[in-house]
C-alpha cells in the first residue's frame, strides 16, 4: 500500500522526521520536527500534540517532505519557516540576514532596563549592524518616543529590515542607513547627539570558523558573523567611533564573543573616554554583554 493510500498521520510524520534529523546530526531533532509541523499546521508547537492522529493531505505531505529534506541538509529552521520570534515579535528572516539569537534578546532586555527611567524621553538610538532589524524594531516598540537609526553594510539586509519594521508599524520611527558602523551617519546626525548605541557585531574569530555548525557556515551570511583574525575587528573600530557620536552620559551596549569581554573592557578603560563600564553574563553564564557610558 502506498503512502498516498495509507495516509501519513502527524504523529508518524514527526517520528520519521525526528529519526532523519538524528541521523543528519541535528542537535535537537524532536524540537525541530515539532517546530516544522507547527508551521505546516499553522498552530503553536504545543498544539501539535493535539493533532497527532490527523492525516496529512497530499499537499501537506509534499510541503512536509520538502521542509524535512531542507532541514536534513542543515538549512536553519528559521530560514525554512521564514521567520523567528524575537522578544515576542515575529521577525521575517532569510539568507540575507543572521537569525536573531537568544543572547541578543538578553542584550536588548538589559539595554531596556538601563534606559527604563528615560522611557518617556525622545531618545535617539543607533542600532549598528541591524541585520533583520530585530533590535531596532524591539526598541521602537518599547520606547514609543524614540527614533532609531538602523545601520547595516548590506543593502539587502536593510530591505528585509524595513519590511519587518513596516509589518510591526514602527517604520516611521526607524531610519535605515546603509554604511559601515557609525560613520554611516555622517551628514545625517550631529556628533554627540546619540542617546545610545547598541550593537551585535560579527565576532567569530578566524580560528573559530572551522568549529561553526553547518547551519551558520553554509547558510548565514559570512558578513554577519565573521569578525576578522581575532573576532574584534568591527568591535574595536566601533569603540573608536562611538565616543564622538554619543552625547555625554550616552549608553554604549555591546554583545561580544565568549572570550572577548576582558579585551573589550580593557579597550574601554584604556581610552579614558568611558565610565560605569560593566560586563554582564548571558543565561548560559558567559560574560557576553558590555555596557559603558560616555564621559
């Protein structure tokens, strides 16, 4: 009897996909299978459980097999689904941009906490290396009076970021700027006028490239993760620029590589241009976030 004649149920499809994912070396095979099925059924991951005995139609089966095939090739789950959740916001993603990570959500959460008392002010914030626009959009949603400059060196990334901003109704408060780091703002804003700068810049070092999972190495744009020989190429340059663009007391917030915190801390202290320098850990206990204020 063919599969078409004996229809595949949701539960059976999940079991088969989980095994295929396990064979492909995917770290979380069951979770990934459930996420894909939730996308297919247009329901939540939790609700998938209640559909276990339902058969897949021929059309659904075709779509399901294509998604499973793509995941077995290690194409990222978020690219297959076409979007990813970031701080409760549905952010469209594809191969033009890096997929938002949990650590970056934590960066934004800390950032919001540090500026909580200024929530009603008309803040001017630069999101450097905006990618999908996730950070800029989350900040625009949270700080209703803020204007965000979303900067990226990739025109393609900015097109997607603007699409995401429009979907969340905050595009009128975000200016998308193509260029390298804060120098992209020349002629757009005055030196010393930014309330804050937040950045999740590429920080993978040369010696770490070979250790990257296929999902990153094969699919995510290299420009979004490769940070040069020691991983600090862009972060070092941003530190050189940020002081001139921040107002006095302006906040600098960075996400850095797992072994970069001390180096970034030393660079900030050695410059003599910053105060209240602080390193915070992510949920995995890694010293991941660096904050400082312009003197």
